[in-house]
């Protein structure tokens, strides 16, 4: 399967770190909006494509702007929510990386379908601090599921740590934070 990971456009939580990391549900900046618009040119979508999106405001905004009026399938999944990288057993989720609740998603982002294929507790806990072994099992399950869903190209709109965790899982290579994508960046992988 041809799979493209896309990092969300620049979010307001990155403008004045570390204090800005305490912003809950950060939106895209003007630059982030422009990065999402550029995706239309670099990665044009068709109705046969399949997008899996993290349940955070900045990723959903990126996907909405990028997909514009394309009638491709768009699914929100906690399996691509923020993830610490490298994984730390004592790590905790920052307010900027908390998952948006299902009711808010339904109200504010009704164009997206909600992923019902994974344990319901992921909608509360996400994968941010999930142990590596558990992530590996569920991550491989997500990748197989994406392969089954996609009639066209498959895309995942997510976060730097999540994307790097999946790249490591797929390639069986070790990555570092130096391998993070830039805001609005993308990478194509074969699975």
C-alpha cells in the first residue's frame, strides 16, 4: 500500500513554547492555513482517496482545508492522535495534545466519520503514552485496516511523534526527533 503521512500545518501552540504548549485545542496559525492550502497543489485528492485524521483541532483544520470540497472518505481516529516520541513511561499528555471529545467533533466537524474499529477508551486516552508493545499491536491493526479501506491513495494527517512512531513501526528502523517532519510536511511510505 502506498501511504502518505502528513504533519498538520503550524499550530498556535508552537509560537511561544513552552508556555504555548498549555493551550488546549490549538488552531492553525495563518501560516498553518497556507501550508494546508499548499497541500492541494502538492497532494491533490480524488474521490477514491482515504484520509485518516487525528482528533485534534489543528489536524482536522488541516484536513478540511486540504480536502476542500473533495468527496473522498475522511475518518477521525484516535489511533493517529498525538504520541510522545521517543516514548517515555513517565510521560504525560500536554493540554495542546489532548483529544477533542466526540460530541465537539460531531458538532464542529460533521464532515468527518468517526472511527469505530478500535477500543472506545482510545477516544479518552489516545495513544500518547501507550506502551510500545500495545502501540505496535494496535498500530499494525490500523495499517491493515487502512489497506482494506483505500480504493485510491491512503493518507494520515497526524503529528510529528505519531508519524515517526508509525514510520519506525513500518520500516523496523530506529528514528530520532531529527526525523520529524516540518509543519505541513509529508512523507510517502510503502506498507
